[in-house]
C-alpha cells in the first residue's frame, strides 16, 4: 500500500521540482542508485518498469526505502495497463507514471487515491487527463515538444501542472528553459543517473548531479 497520499506526492513534486528515474535489474545496484539520489536531496524516485521481473526489484527497493530512507517517495514508470498498476500499488508504489493516457489506469489509481501521471502530447489529451483527475501531467517525449510547447499550453490553461520527461538535462541552461516555461517539475533519467566509462554507475557523480540539479531548480523557483 502507498505510504504517501496523492496530495503529499503532488506537493513534493511541486516543491522539489525533480523526479529521478531509472531501471536496473540488480537490487543491490538499485539500492545504491536510490541511496545516491536520496543523499543528493531527492525525495521522489520513479523506478521504470522496463525489464523482466522489474516488480520483484521494485518490491525489495521499496522495503529498503521504507526502512532506511525516511521520506523517500517511491513510484513506478512505464506502466502500460491497469493490472500492472494494481500490482505495483500492492508493492507500495506511491505514484504511477505511464507513457500514454490510459483511462483504465486512471480508474484503478483513483480508486486507491494514488497519484497517476499519464504521458500526453496534445492539449486534448492533457484536458482529458485532467477531467479524469490527473494532478500533474507528464509531457512525453519532452525533448520533441520542448519548453515552447509548455509555454503555449500554460497560456490558456494556467492551472495545468506539467512534468516533462525526456529532453531534460542537469544544466542551468536546460533547467532554466523548462522552469521559465512554467513546468511544475521535471523527470530525469540517464543524464542524471551517470555511468563510468566502463558502464558501471558512478554513485558519487549521481549524488552530486542530483544535488546540483535541486539547487538550480530551487533558485529558479524563487
């Protein structure tokens, strides 16, 4: 069951402005990535469901977060159907992120008052997601649409909260372009979860990158 209400999740997304995301099939590696994000100041993490037995890794990762990382809000991304959403909520997911707008996922998340964020690419999709109770819409792929798309949406729909994923990087210039356009938060994956040249993860670099990104975002939100 979720440890945090959807209002708490949405508030944390808005306050911190950053949702790191990654997938790895090894639980010990995943724990170290999660700990690096947490030590860098992140209080949300989206574990992307993109591999075999991902739900098993997420279940163990969530137990670790509850025991060792107080205040860490665990969620799941790349969820494509209601059955998967239900399974992940049983394993403690506090939010569900989808690549597309799926009304079956909206219904099952709303039933349990769990925040869900669907991937949308048009004002029509965004409006439908909000009619279904979505608090924060995922703009995906963000790099295709860009900050100008966000600015255009926010013109007539100032109440819309948007989280771009894809096309976001941990630099002053990139983050400034998104937040000046009016996003509520950003999702960031491979550009934040850094690797060494040999393909292993650089946990110190991940912690540093998360901390730097949060500092930039905090200044932009002032």
